[in-house]
C-alpha cells in the first residue's frame, strides 16, 4: 500500500471519523425520531406485522416525509453527501502528491502467476452506464488513471473500511462480506468460478482462499477495473483471468463454469439488465452449478426508516439503480430463470448484505 503524506492522510482520516459517527449516533437519533412520530410508529408496527401491499414508491414517499421531520435525519443525510464528495476531493490530491510511487504500484512490472488480462477496445458503453459518476467519482470508473491506487491506498483504508456508508453498517468492512459470500457456496470443490461484474480482484481473492485450486475468471465493463484487478492479483500471486466485457455476453461456452458469483453488481444496472445477467449466468453454468448473489436487501426486508436511507442513495450518491434493485425480489427472478433450491436471507442487522443462493438443475 502507498504511504500518503501527513496532509493527505489526515484529510481522509477526518472523513473516516465523521462517517461512522453520523451513521451511528446521529442516524440512531433520526430513527428514534421516526419511531416516536405517530405515523412512523404506525409504519413500524405495520412492518413488524409483515408489511403491506402498498406500492413501494408510495410507501417510501410516505416514510420519507416522516423522516424529513427530523432535524437529525437532515443533518445525517447532509454529511453523508459531504463525505461522499470529499472522498475524491481529498483522495485525488493525496495520490497526486505521490504520483510517481502510485504509478509504480499501478503499472509497474509484476511477476506472472498464471492469470491473464483481455481488453476490448471496441466494447460499447451501454446506455444505462454512459455518463454515470458512480459513488460520485469524477468521470466514473474510468475517470481517473490512478483510481486503483486511490481506492487501495486512500479511500478504502481510511474511510470505507470504517463502514457507515451506503448500505454498509458502521464497523463492517466489505472485504469480510466477500469472504462470507464465498462461504455460502454449498460445495467443497469448484473447477471454474466466474465473477460477473468483478470490479477488481477483491472478491475473487476471497474465493481463492476457500477454493485455492479453482480457475478464477472475472468479467467487467471497466478497463480500469480489470487492469487494476490484474495488477493486484499478480502482486498477490493469485492467478485470475480478467476479461473486459459486458457480462450479459461473457463469451463463455454453454455449461462451462461450476459457480457464478455476483457481488454488488445488480444494483449498478437497471433491473432489466440484471435479469439478462442472471440468464447469462444460467447459460454458462454447468448443470448442478451454483450461483451466489450478494447485494442490497429488498425493501420488504428492512425497517421503513432504513428503506428511506437506501432510497436516498439513488438521487444523491451516484447510485441510480439502488431503488430499482431494492424493489425487486431476486429470488423470484432466479426461479423464473430456471434455478432451483433458492435460499435468501440477510447477513447483517439492517438487511445488508442480502444473499441469494441457487442451483442450476442437474
């Protein structure tokens, strides 16, 4: 990991202290205000009885109007946006101070451990993805040439690893979520594992610990993501085959992989695209192969106040498909696609991570 200057490090450490505080102490007050409001209390009781048939848009609009009566809620949301923007305002200059060292980390000569990298310069950017600045990162995934070192050495260790952002609870580290997802696959051995929308190497590295002899393949739209993933995997000595591709069309043969993982990819696509990704997973899986999905909880599975928190991300934190994703029961999509033996449940106290595990019929 790159060592930042004291100035660069301190700005990020401030954000890493502010984020958990507002997401725990201040948010707890906001939730208490919600439950103390007569309408909020009624919605909470309704949720505890098993919910209602009210359309999600209407239900969340009603919950939002209640939440917005709380000064604590408004303050907490203000600082959520502040931290999301400041991550990059502070991290990019911190990395630029160490550009030469960062370039060596990101693009230096690395040993060959058996993996590979395949880029597609002609890959079209899907309309749903065009122009989106994910998580408010300027230019999106490919907007900054040192985004890999930036996340690895600045944003993740000093801010994101503390939790308290998006659906991640305070004190939770997404690296542990990936490891937990790997444990959910039901078999002791898998020959080939495909990560759809891999981002970088972090998820497949977690699966490598549980299945060290499996061939690992990761597909992602972003050239920067697969390049950075390839560098990280080679630095760690983990053989991963990275492919820049639209994972609706992986190019893998029918019935050719033993397991598919989707870690936080469905909430970064419209539901229609997510359904196509699941169909592609079904096609490439061998009969008897397994899929594990780790993503956002359905609105039905969370407290009405938490549904407002999740819905807020859609318009305020570079997550345009959050609400679509949370409005969808992915276990039903899996069943409609042909999967069997579905299991769906949360791993965290506020519904995240939410996991779906299923099998392609043998």
